C-alpha cells in the first residue's frame, strides 16, 4: 500500500500545526529566553514590554496557578525560570500579543538582570565537580579483571561524539484554546500527547480530564518532540487558561535551535582486550553523557547506551559504566537511537583502534566476534533469533565484498590525490521502551452503520507512515476495502494514557491493539452470522468485502449489509483493546533482565572517496543487508532505512554543534549547521530485504524499523578514517565525531593544525 498521506502531502493539503485555521481573538506568543547560560536572577522587568503596541499580557513564573514544574523522569525543570537560569535560551517569560511580530518586538524590551555563575559545557568537567543528574550505573558480565589478564592484546583509548540537531522540518509549536467550564483544547506538534496533557494539567493545577490534546501529524519528530514538545504546549495552554483567548505559539527556527535540547554528546574511555585469534575477551567502557541543564530523558538515554555498549558482538567479560553529567547546555533529549548510537560508536572505535595496532582490517575483528544464537548480553538477556552472522554473511556475499575491497585497493594504487576507504557496520538494536511499563498501547475502533470504520490509537503520525500501517492492520484483519477505513487524529479523549510514539515500537504496540480490537469485532460479527444463518458451532466463517464464506461456500452478505444487520440486532460495533508486550522485564538493582521484545540486526558496507587536496568526500555506495522480518510495507520500510542511514551519516560526518564557552549555540542556523543534502547522500544506496522470520512480538511478524538504520551511519566515520589512512598511512585520526571535511583535511595535513587554530571560528 502507498503511504496514505502521499497525495495530500504533495498537494500541500496535509494539515500541520501552522495550517490550522486561526480562530477569532487569537493571541500570538513569543518566548523570552535567558541570554546567560548560568546565573542568579536579580530582577525581571517587563514593564516596558507591556507598553509596546499590541501586547495583551506577559506571563512569568509568578503567573503559574499550579506547580512550575515540567520535569518527567526527575522533577528538576521549571516551565519558566525562577530564581536562577541554567542554560542559554531557557524560557523566562511569555509575551502574548495580537500579532507574532508585536510579541517578538515587545520581547526585546524585557530586561533580565542576572548575576553570572560559572558555565560548564564539558561533561567530564561536570563529573569532576560532582555535577550529576543521577547516580552512575554499571552493567557487568563475567569478570573483566580475569578477562583482561588472559588477553594477548589490550588497547585503551578515548572516543567522543557530538550532539545532533533534530531539524524536524516543522518547528515546535502548539495552539490552545479555552473550552467551556475552564477546560482547554490544545493542538500540539508532539510525539507524546499524554505527556503534554499531564504536564499542562500539573502546571495549571487542574485535572488531566480538563485538557484535550489533539495531534493530526508532525512535520518530523526524530525524538525531539518526545519530551520537548511539552513546554511550548504548556505555555500555549497557560496563556489560553489565563486570558480565555486562543493562544498560538510556534518557534522560529533559530529560537528552536537555541532553546531545545539535542542528541547527547558523549566523551568515553574504552579498554579492549583480545586473544591471539582476535576474539574480544574483555571490554571496559566509561561513558560521560552531556545531559545539559536538566534531566529530561537523559537517564533513559544513558540506560540505552549501556544496553548497546557491545553492539552486535558477544564479549564474555564486560564492565560498562555511565555518568549522566549536568552541564549548562539546553537539556539534551531523545534522538533516533536514544543513546544506542553513542554506545555503539565507542565499541566500533575500540575495534578500529585494535585493528590498526594489530595491522588487520577492522572487519576481521568485527566478524570474529558477532553475536551467535543464545549469546548473553551484559544485561542478562540472551539472543533469540539472532541474525548477526546471517546479515554479515549475506552482505559479504551478495555485495561481493572481496571484489569491492580489490576495487578500492586498485583505485588507491592508481590515484594519489583521491583515496577510497571502506568500512563495515553491523548493528544490533533492542526493541521496546527500556522502561518496561511504557510498553503498552490502546486502540478504539468504531464500525459505523454504513460499514465505514474509524480507528483511533495512541500512535502519532510524524512522517514515518504509522497511519498507513495502522490502516493496513485494520483492513487486513477485517478483510475489507482499505478505503472504508479512516485513521483518526491522535486525541487524549479517545485514547488515554498513551506512551509517546517512540522507541521504534509505535507500529508494534498500537498495531497489536488495533489487531486485537478488530479481531474482537470480527468474532462478534461471526457470532451474529452464525445466529442469523442457524449455523453449527464449528462452522468456518470468513467475512469478506463482497460476501461471507461459510465452510468455503459463498453467502450473499456483503460487508455493509452485515454491519447494518448487526446494528439492528443491537450489537456493539465499537471495540477498545489494550496491548502490553508480554514477557519483558528488567531489574535495575541487579541491572539484569529481559528488557527487549526482540532485536533488529543488519550489516552495511560503506565506500567513500576522499578528495585529498580539499578534504571533501563523496560516499560512493552503502550496501545494506537488513533484518526486516516480513515487512508490512516495503516502500515505507525502505524509506525508513534510507532516511535513518542519511541522518546517521550526517551525525557522523557533517553536523557540528558549536557552543561558545558562555554556553551560547553559535551554529543556530542552516548557514552554520550543515545537514546532509541531496549532494551529500551516498550515490548508491542498496538495501536487501533479508528473508528473516521476524518476531511474534512485532506486528504481523515484521520488525521495527524506525531507529535501527540510523546506526548504519556510524560506518561513514570509519570509512573516512580508512581513506585518510590510505593517503597518509601514519595518520591516527582521533575517534572524535563528526569527521567534517575540515577535520579530514587536518588529518591529511597535520602540519596545518596550528594555522587552522588561529583561523578558527569567529563569533558572529
Ligand atoms: N524513549 C523512551 C525512547 O522513553 N524510552 C526508550 O527506551 C526509548 N528508546 C528509543 C527511543 N525513545
Ligand atoms: Mo524517539 S528517540 O524514539 O522519540
């Protein structure tokens, strides 16, 4: 099935937040943020701003009727700063005016006096002074001391990754209006409608039942709207609640980039031990996560880093420790992969480092240590349906790895100023929210008397085509024409207490709930048919669009007639189903359990060509063997692989967030923050849909596809590194991502390092 949104998107008819027709009396909000990253608030003067044209009211912390608190995992984050500010851009006041331009203009007149305090932007520095979000955590397997003692080779090093701006095409925003009796309706561009509802109710000091959150679709989320769509929606609701007028708040791109959190930068220490056959016997890693100024989702992200510390490899002796370090950056948050990529980058760096020292290709070590069926992860779960070796071998043979390698070598022998590099990147990603309780979803299905069907779930459409998949599930289970079915907006009054659309699990969780609801309706309709036709109890009934089959024989009872007759027999044509992933559990005291419903595997082969005069590069090809299970929609899933891959390549190679020492983001626009464009995507992307069994805990034996492909992008870093070494064999490029063209150039010509330092970025 084609993506059901495709036509509307192409014609510009799809409704995003900013497309909602404006209601009479709407006020427009502009958020005034701190221009200091850390300090004590001495005074806040809004009087001049209040007298500006069009200004209706200015809201500060003092106006909040409930609690000034929007922290999720830890209650450490005010909606509006009070007493202190902890990051540059932290919201302090909200200007409400008749037009957005007037609100923005007035915001310039607000005077915030701050006594500056020291700014920390480096996670290791934060850890040294004890500035932590939470206690560190450690995952163990086997006995690392004994493991290292038995190793032939031991290598130690450091790996660092930068953050990543989500760059959803639609910026953060919400549009709220008062309903009668003090209730609020809010349209929000959020992955987590229930989070918006809960925090709004808390800040307003009223029950969640008085807040209706509605989401049609997002112009991208990527994790950036899992938790961080909340403050803007709460602000719009606060404005609507206090003024009794509609309030619209949409961040401009630069405000969005400065005020919201990003993927977490990490700095990490690794120690890897191998025996003489290149089997990894022991691995020790310490992660320093740059959490930013409040917890947000950082504890959960840190946990997922630990879960993915060994990527696709079996290592018998492991110690992985992680610190969530509190700094003065905007609170970092969920981003596709959710800490997994950061963990995987470090083990890949450790392997590449060992390979370099041992004089072998990294792929030799990678291949020798791939997970096998029944192997234990450091968190106690064992692989079931492990596809690690199958994916690797499929990629190797299908894409003729030996020949590719030969071509690269031949090219490098013949060229001096162009060099090619290769890298293989295996992935293994655990599917489920690591917080077991979050793995639940509900669906509400109505069959109307004309035979059309409305489906509501907790799933949020953000371009990933989850609505298409929900429609496929309903159509397939009910056996009817898909165009009878409408997927409704995601609304907290129809489906309550939802988990955010996140963790790659949305189609699985909500799809299973849709499946259950439709199956229940089908059973009821079949029972109705049995009564109407006086059938034996064991008669096989199949409902189809045009007819019903009874024991294989056609009965002339089209869907519409069947539904109508069921209604006149006073049967309920609505079902509400609840699904919770079975079997999963985790004990955080022991750091052991069975946290994931299943794992997704795959292997990518990268080739890159570096222009060794300029430091620029082109990815020639990325060839992937991916474990899809029985894909529900190969077009949609292919799109997820391509998009995830390119987003991962961007993170590893181009996207560089630059904060100055005062904690101000300098790369706050697309002129200073480079994301992949059509020219920087690989010239060739080949994706092989492996014929794998899928998982019974996934919808229709498929496998989740949202996040796993992002981690293929890590291969880009190592392909570049190998190309650099082809030009300058003694180069030992640091394991510091992103590997931008500038960094490539300096690795090719280290003699220019000093010159580059003096010419480095001047502040704008
Ligand atoms: N969000 C979350 C996630 O709350 N828990 C998770 O485990 C997760 N994993 C990936 C992406 N978002
Ligand atoms: Mo996400 S990182 O699945 O919101």
